[in-house]
């Protein structure tokens, strides 16, 4: 597969065309951004770590019955992916209250939620990715009612796959964000990435944060944390 011209650059990845119309290459960047890109940094090797972590998790998710855009990891930082039209919704699943949920609703940080909460955010940097509900999604034609149901079902299914998996490597999957796209047949596929940039992982024993909160909160050791997450995943999926 030939890597052709760049067609898009996001905060964490660049997308390139290939010689096949329906296949793209996603290149993971070393850039770290937070708070709607108001805070920025670079961490050499972060892109490769996320590319490795995301490839492993997408493979695990696929084995458990959820279709994804990933065809294969090509090298350290490049994924060969199916082209999709991204649904402009960030689907967040939460097991433990923290972050914007605690801030917005005053639910105490660290509270175990009675059930996995699924939330939607409108993917729009100019508006700061505002939270939206089911009716906004349909009103704004971001997704149909059927697709909306599918997004919720898939987010819960992904959580049901990942939460016990991470528990088995002594990590608490606190919350995560996923994005979905429609392929050439309109089928909904898991897209984007699942990595410490898009999840919260707390060590089950020490409570230590092993995700992008280390960058958001200036805790240091960002790369070490991502390396630790990859090491645990690789240890379990050998
Ligand atoms: N998240 C993300 N991208 C975003 C916003 C959130 O990947 O633009 C992830 C974040 O890493 C966390 C979950 O979604 O795992 C919930 O984030 P929250 O709404 O608490 O946002 P924050 O506190 O980061 O503003």
C-alpha cells in the first residue's frame, strides 16, 4: 500500500490517502493537547506508544464482536485503516465519576457509578465539544435514531470487553471516549483510537493515574505511564 498525500491533520493523528480509495493510513503524532488544545506539548515516542496500545485494544475488541476500522498496524506509528465518514459525536462511557462529570454535577471524584453512564459530546472545537443529549443528536441529524441506539450499545459492549480486561492487568478503566464512522456500506465501525489519551486508567492497588491526566494535571512521567499501560496490555495479550 502506497502512502500518498496527507488529507487531514487532527490533534493526535494525520490521515493519508493510499492507492485504494477506501483505505487510508493514520499516523499517530507525538503531540499532546488538553483543554481543547489550549495546553500543548510534545512527547517523543508517544505516537508509537498510542499506535501500539490502540492496535492491541482494537484487535481485542474485534475478537469480541465489534467491527473496527483497523486493518493492521503497518509500523511503529502507522495504521492501515478503512476509510469512514466520522460521526461527529464523542461517545464517552464512564464507570467512575471524575473529570467533567464531577465538575458539572458535583458527584464526588472516585464514586463508582451504579451503571455505566454513556454520554454524547458534539465534536466541534469551535464550540468546545459541548455535551448533548439524544434529541440534539437527532435534531442536528448527527446520527439517526437507529444509529444512536447502535452507538450506545457499542459503547457499552466495548466497556464490557475492556473493563474486565484492564482489571486483569490491575488497572481500573475509569472512563473513555470513542468515535465511530460509517464505512462505504453505511456500517458503523469503531474508529479513531483507544489509548491513554482517550481513557482514564487508575492503578487498582495504588490509585496512580496512568493516562493523559498526568499531562493535564502536570503530574510528570507521562511517557513512563503510557509505557506501563502498554507493558501490561502486552503481558496479558501475549
Ligand atoms: N476525552 C477525550 N477527548 C475529549 C474529551 C474527553 O478523549 O475531547 C476522554 C477523557 O480522556 C476521559 C473521558 O473522555 O477518559 C471523559 O472526559 P471528561 O468529560 O471527564 O473530560 P475532561 O475532564 O478531560 O475535560
